[in-house]
C-alpha cells in the first residue's frame, strides 16, 4: 500500500513536470469519442462475428483472471493484449498522425508501434515516426517520470539512457519500447481538437496475436498511467460509455469524458466502485445476487467482502462470467424458465443453448449490485449464435466479469473520485 501510494504521488508530480505546454480549459475536456467493435458482421456468414467475439472474450477472461489472481509474473496494469472488443481513434504527434488503439478497461498503459520498427505487426495506420513530430519528447532513465514507472521501466541497453518498457503476455504477445510524452488529439468539440500531452510507450518490437485493425492499445483502467488517470485533473476522473448491440453496423458506440460522462436522471442506478490497493487497474463492483425473473440466486457465501468487490466490470470482454457454482444455479433457473429443447453450441463456445423456431418468451435477468438492480432485456443475456440456436451469454470462470453484451444499451458511468459506477438504460444507437 505504501509502495503504491508513493508510486502514484511520484507519477502525479512527474506528470506535472512533463506538462510543459498549457492544456485546454477544463470545459473543453468534456468530449465524446467513438468506439468501434472489432467483430463486425460478415455478409457471407451472419453469425461468425458473434462466435469470434465470444471466443475472444474467453481468452481475455483467462488472462484477466490470471492477472487478478496475481499468479503471473506480469506487471498489473502495464500489460495488455490484443483481445479487447472495441477500437478508438486518436491522433498522435505534430503534425497529427492517425492512431487506432484498442480501448481497454482491463489495462493502463497507452502504447503504439513506432519507427524505427525493429519488429512490428501489420497495423491499421502508417507506423508512427517520432522523428517527424515536433512535440515528441523521450523520457530518459533515472528521471522522476521513469522512476515513477518502476519496476516496469529500465535503462535501455539498445537506446542507451532512454527509459524503456517491456511487457510479454501469457498468449505470446509482447511489446518493447521507450517511454515518451507526446501530444495526442483525443477528439473534437465543435470542430476544435481536444489536445492532451500524454505519457505513452513508443513500441519498437511488438508481436503476437495483434490484428491489423489496430496500432496499439489505449489503457482505460484505473492505474496511474492510464488515459483515464492522466486526464483526471481535467475530466474530474469521470468517463462513461454507451455500447451498441453486437451486430449493430450502422451506429458506433460512444465514450464520454468529463461533464459529458454524467449519468443521471430517470432510471439511473449507482453502486460503489472498488479499486483494490494492489490492483488499481481493475474496476471492481460487488454483486449480491442474480434473479432469473423473480427467482433470486445469491452470490455464494465465502467470497470477497463488499469492500473488496467480487466482480470486475470490463468493456473488453463480451461474456459475463461467474464462479462455477453460482453460474450453475443460474443456468438451472434459466433452463427451467425457458422450456425449449436444448442443443449444443455448434461453435462450442457457450454453455447453454436452445433450439428456437418462432418467437419465444425469455426470462429477465436482474443483476443485484450493491445498491443497484440492473434488469437486463433479453438482448443483453441471449444471442443467436447460429440459425435457430439461441445461447445464454453467461459462462463459468474463477474470476467474475461483467461483460459488454450485458452492458449494451446502458449508459455506464465511472466516477472514480466519488467511487461510483452508474447504469442507465438507454438506446445507444440514438446517440
Ligand atoms: C467472411 O466469411 C467467409 C466464409 O466463412 C470467409 O471466407 C471470409 O474470409 C470472411 N470475411 C471476412 C472479412 O472475415
Ligand atoms: C478510425 O481510423 C481508421 C483508420 O484511420 C478509419 O478507417 C476509421 O474510419 C476511423 N473510425 C472512426 C470512427 O473515425
């Protein structure tokens, strides 16, 4: 705890030093940007994107549960993977160059591939060349900013005296590069760019499972180097998102910062946001029970206490995952309620599927978070994974995760200083 506090205050101090140019006024830090789903429908196979999204979700859940259990020798919050669900566009440098990153609430660091590229994956935009940018500033080792990233930073053997960062991940993905600050354009308000100078990693060797649709990662976790934390002085530490349903092609999802991130009014409910001292990256909530129609099933006793939280809310995972015994009880209640013949998922991804012919009555699932009952429409809990095959979008996992299918068509707000997550049912395609 002492170490993490020290880490945070050093970083804040160092960030203030780094911000040599004045920032926009706070009101301009109320802005909205678009999130685009990585898995989009393919006209020749209308179900493939659903299967891909859930497969991705399972590999991500595996990684997050390893990290949250602390069993991997990887730095929490400074690691990442290519398995999120949404991309987000920003511009990097001066003159501004495009940067497409995976928007990831499960990691902190911002990084993109950079020239000179010793080893890079094929990416969405031209690789960023810092030598062409007038606003790029390297961070040297043994400076307050570099020390603030310890123990994950080190003095580079190749780029002597640069502050370096290296991560490798359970699935073989990795990034290696130097830490720098640069001007980013995060979005536009009335046609005017919203600028911010941000700490990021300029990755010179990157590989593994990254896909061509992205150039790197934009960490939106709760740790000190995330985009959310770096902007918090200006945004008040608030962000919200509104995710359109899986398969919605015409509309993009939205990510809001600052005053735009407000979630209130009719239908809004709130629950405490928990950041564990040793794991600031993850946003934990406390889930008391799940109801299938009116049948309430309590989270099994013996788990973490309400002040530690027992479920991570994550926008990068599609499925909602619950501990096996809890999941089994919910599954049994759904089977009892749905009354349709069961079939196996042809993609072998989801646990509970039914054969559907015509219109069916599906149960409502309600997630009873501490102080906030979130009632899910059928679209948030069931998905067609093949023709006439309808599956429950919940599954078993040692680490509980509240995923993005459950969160679609809700405005989901994170107010970090006030430690609150809010949910408000809305039609996200109208925004
Ligand atoms: C669409 O699906 C077809 C058939 O499965 C496949 O050959 C093709 O590569 C897919 N296209 C994309 C863009 O994924
Ligand atoms: C994001 O950038 C990519 C590549 O530059 C572009 O194709 C895409 O249309 C952009 N998306 C949005 C939502 O602006």
